[in-house]
C-alpha cells in the first residue's frame, strides 16, 4: 500500500481554486449542520486557510462537516460556555477528524477536543488528517499520542485501480475508503 500525506500547499490549493461563491457555500453548509449527523472537524485557528480544502474532501466523500468557528450558537469570545458547547458537539457528532499540522501542537483547544473525542467515541470513529509541508514527511507525529489514531491519506489500495482517499490503520496495515469510513456507524 503506497500512501501520501496531504501537503499544506495542496489543501490551500483545493480551497482557493474554488470560486468565492462556492467557498462561501461550503462554509455556510458547515455552519448549518446538525452536530449529531456531522463530522466534527478539529483544527488550529492558524490553519483557517486549509479548512475549505479539508471540508471539500470530506464533503466529496459524503460527510456533513461541523466547524466551531462559524457556529452561530457559540459566544463571540471563548469562555466556559464555549467549552461546554464544544464538549456537547463532540459528544453527539458522528465522526471526529483532527486536522494535524505544525500549528496543532500550539493550540490550546485541539488536544482538549481530541481528548474529549477519545473519551466519547470508539477509536474507529476518530481519524487524524495530517497536513505536511513536504509530501511523506511525518512531522505531525511529533505528538506521539497522535500515532494511536487512524489517519486520512491519499494512496493506492489493492482493491481499487487508482489512488483514493482512505482511512489508514497503520498498526494493522489496513485501510478503508474514506466514504465508507464516513458512512459507517
């Protein structure tokens, strides 16, 4: 199985190649998601320029994506109310995806959100979406605990004739097509 981690440049490109109206629509759709049917997308606020690309990939594979940044029910400034709401959103969400980047390690919220997801969800419903500077580098794994989760990668899978987005379990050397993973309960 040959895999590639997604680069920051690719994610930016996939988000910026969209027409402004389409970008706005993608974010609006994420804003209006019912958290119980959605995939909670955890990310560093420093990675906002990557979010449209990640949402596009997840939506193209059947996900309804929730992002906190545009949730109208959250207070304008972070508070205990923010923490309580995010906890509830993570608890009821169908899947949890963490966009892992160089910025993730500096975020106060990302590790906390992942910890909540780990407590609320079965591990099969959590995936890391690594974003790297250079293809196939693994700087995102400097936070060792991220290695216990499946990861969303691009690559060749023996079942398919062309590269696909898949969720890789590196420990077991198995992968599931991203759309199947998102649809699975």
